[in-house]
C-alpha cells in the first residue's frame, strides 16, 4: 500500500521541488573546490531548490567571471537552468551573483567609535593575509589578483593604509599596485581588509 501511495504522490512532489528555468533567491550552501557539484537556493516563497553545476557553468559577479567556490552562503543569486532527464535537480547554465550591500553607518556608530580608547583605534590584527596586485578597486571593495586566483576583499570604514611604513589616506591605494593585506571574516563570512600595505618593501626589485 505504501508503494502505491509513493507512485501517486511522486508527480506532485516533483512539481513542488523543480524550479522554473530562471530563479532568483538566496544561496544556502554549495560544494566548493570541485568541478562538478550541487548548490541550494532559497526562493522568495522560502521554497528550497537544488541545482547541479559543472565546469561549463558560467558564474559571474560584477561582470567578472568567478567560480562557484567564490560564492558565499547568503549571496543573492539568479540562476538560469535546464531540466535534467530523470532528476529533480536542474542543471545551472549560468549564475549571476549580486554585489553584497554593506549596511549603512549610522551616527550612533560614529559616536561609539569616537568613545573608544585610543588603543582600539588601530586596525585589528586579522587571521588572514593576502598578497597580490589590485586588479579592481571601488570605495567598498577591492579585487586582488593573487597566485591562487582573484580574491574579493571588502573595505571597512576603519581599514588602515600604509605606504612605505607611513599611514596614508585611502586615495593612495590605486589599481595595479602590488599590496599585502591583513584581513579577517565578518559575521557573514565575507573577507574584510583591516590593513593594506604597499611600497618598496613589497617590490621584488628591492632587497
């Protein structure tokens, strides 16, 4: 009897779980460091869908090509997909990720920062380090070209900039500069720059 009910319900379950060809939502999880894998997306109606991807899946953020492993849970994404015969999972042909929007700073934040002891005005130490060339730069993030590939790093309000040992303004950082970044992750698992360093000490032509 149970087997009969499974056959009866199967078409309804399939219809409830298979997403349309184009779907927008929030990335819940994804396989990383693999060529073939799966990821899940939560739609606006809180329905969760799963997709397959492979090396031919086109993935981009800010019109820049990336791989699925550089997508982060919580990212807002739009997926174009095709049906896969005999499977509830659709094949993701293209994934477009929206640029994360940083929460606005309020006057209260500024008052709290000004009330902190002077010892806390220095940049956090950070547990991550990156070295490479700045390939793209905005007021909110920089794209660093490293030996392991492109790395997106968010710019904080208190990011510290150092040129040849001297503290400088953010305007001193420019594209195509070789830099060293001390960073860490925020509550959303996004990489944030605490300190960006450049100058002769990073130039291989200088000892």
